């Protein structure tokens, strides 16, 4: 009988009972020597398992129809040492290729079937519908605790956008970027689709001023700055085009706002960020390189809007 495992794709024997700092690629280990990072690295491993599962199940059906976005996608555009931990896998349907949420709405039952095929003890939570989004929680925390009293940073989840989230530019297709050594985890490199550079930057700059994202917009400001610093050949014309499309969908008191008005709100939110000590602490807790200047970050991102 095949033993029950925690992960869908990762070898349990590589993780259970192991210090995850030993599983990091040698060139990154100096950034993760602190014992407090252990739960984050376990969360990173769980997020990888989710992304590999989405890409592999049903012979790549979802790999073709979903585009990875958010923090996990930004990693593919910046050096890893210049990024941050992100524990969720956020996707848009690949509308650039003609797909919509209707093509992927059965993803939860398909994940459950995949978990059963892979003999995994990790339970897949009931799908939650919130406004425009479809969330699926993964019970790695409970499964890992049962297997080895291992703790993770937060409950990993998959987020799918249902409406109002059309992919504007052709997605990029390349290997998933991670600081973990795939050989130690029993994985081969994974080629995925993720949001193109200019669309990722435009989205991050837009979300800074979207009050619906207010609790986490400091992460978006950080991501935007990292993208600009590490990609000198950004096509700002494309960034402006995508930003204008996003601003053209935003409603304020029943009226569509203008890009200029939204930029003013983005700059205002960056000023608000500067006085929020909680946001400073949250961001300092998840960035790989310590000691960055939060206030300087906010000021520099404000300047980026001169180019939008």
C-alpha cells in the first residue's frame, strides 16, 4: 500500500524532520540563517507544492488556462535576493488566449481528485467566494503538524480572479523562480505562465491606490520598486497603457475615476504608509535583505507615477 503523504508533488522525506534552511540553494543560505525564518521556509515549500499541482494536474489543463500573478510572479522578474516571501498562489484566467473563469471554475474538485491520486493527507478547503475572487485553502498546517509538529507562517491558498481581471499583455512563460533547491525536494524545474513585466508593474502601481487592497498595499509598493530597480529596459508606454485600462474600470461613488485622479490617490496612500509602523514591521518581516529604508521606498515609488 502506498503511504499517505503531506505533499502532492514534494517528497515528504526531504521535508519532514529536516531544517528547511538546509534545503535552500547554497547561494541564498546566508540570507536565511535566522531561526525565525524556519516557518516561512516551510510555507514557501507548501506554496511551491500548490503551484506545481495546478500546473501538473489534468495533464496541464490549468497550466494553459491560468496565469500566475502577484508576489509569486514578481519573483520571475527580479533577483530572488531582492524580493520577499509570498505564501499564496494568485491567478487570472488567461484571457489573452481567450479563456475565462468559466473554463477553470471546476478547479477545486479537480484539486481534490489530484490530492487523492497523489495519496496526500492535506485537505482542500471549501471554495470561498468573495466579491470578484474565488479562494481555495490548503490544509498543509494540520497535515504537517500531524506528520512532524512543523509550523508554517500562514494557511496557503489559491486565489482566482473571477471578473474584471483581464490579462492585457501576452503572458511570459519560463521557469518558476524559488530559493529552494529543487533537487532536495524531489522536483524538476517547472515552466509556467505568469504576468508580463510591464503588466505586473502597472498592476502593482495601480493597486497601491486601490483602497480595497489597503491592508497589503505596502507589499505592492515594494514589489513595484524592485521591478523598476532590476529592469532598466521597461517599456513605460506599455505600463501606461495597462495602467489606464485598470484606472478606467475603477468606480468611485458610482463614477469612473480618471488615471490622474487615481495617481493622486496612490501618492496619498504612500504618504499614509509612511506613518504606519505596523506596515513597516510587516514588510521588514518578509523581505529577504534586511535593513531597507521604508520611508525612502515610499518616496521613490511616488516618483514613479511621473512616468505613468
